[in-house]
């Protein structure tokens, strides 16, 4: 009697899905690019020739897609603690560092005049929902502070946040800073994920 062998699942591939395979086929380093594609299709946050600041840009999927949208007449600046290892167009400028404690190189590029600030930043997760949500909120607050200081009036903001007890306060602060505010969860987000994206459109003139 022959016994059927059960195929062992490779733990590295346990999260692989249609979007993972598609990203590999299209030479994007991560499936997260499709979240930004959905956001762009619905909200048009990045324009051709625009200046984009990508916070938490590693491994580079959002940066590459933003560069495609702006075209060579635009400018994309990406900042992350980790190094981005993919080839990117000449109109992309990458910086390695911490936006929570920006060094001189980061401070130099953070001049007003961006058309869009996008943030896919996420904390190192602990498995404790409230702790992870609080850490996510801290990054989101930093991203919003940068957006308010460095976006042009009328500029757009995209920020990922983990849902938690204090998320509504952050959403309200985005609403106060932008003409329109939306909450969006892309189809390409994993069903089990507690992430949502806050979209701020039309930055108000600071008083």
C-alpha cells in the first residue's frame, strides 16, 4: 500500500499569491506596488512632471512606480533606513537614513515644493496589536508633519496606518490639513492585514 506524500510548504513562500507572482514577473521587488497603483487609479495623487517624496521607500517598488508616473521631467526622492538595491531612473534620488532623526543630507532635500508625499512605512511588528498600532501611528505622525511642512498647497498625501484605538485622531488631523480626506484599503492588501491607507488631497495653505 502506497502512502501519499504531503508536500511541505516552503515557509518563505507561505505569503506568495497572485500579486507576489505578478510583481516578480513585472520586475518589482515587492507586491506593495499594486496598492499604490490602485490608489493612483482612484485618487490621482501623482502627476507627470511632479515632485514626489517617498518615505519608507525600500525595497523600491513604490519609488519605481512613482518614477514611471512622473516621467523624466519629474523628481522622486526616496528615504529609508534600509538600502534600496534595484536600478532606478536618473530622476530618482535615494537617501538612507531615519526620518524620525533626519541627518544633514535628509534635511537638505526636505525643502518645500513637493507635489506628493507618499508613505508605506511600517514598524517592525511585535505581534501585539496595540503596540504595533502605536508604533505605526508614530511613523504616520512623522510623515504627516513632513507633508504639512514640505508639500505645495494643493499637494497630496498617502499614508499607511495600522488600525488601532488612536487611528481616528490621526485621520482627523489629516482631514484638518487637506481639502479632501479618504480612507482606502486596496484589494491587493492582504485580507488579514489591519493596514489602511489615509489619502489627503489638496493640502490647505498653512496659516
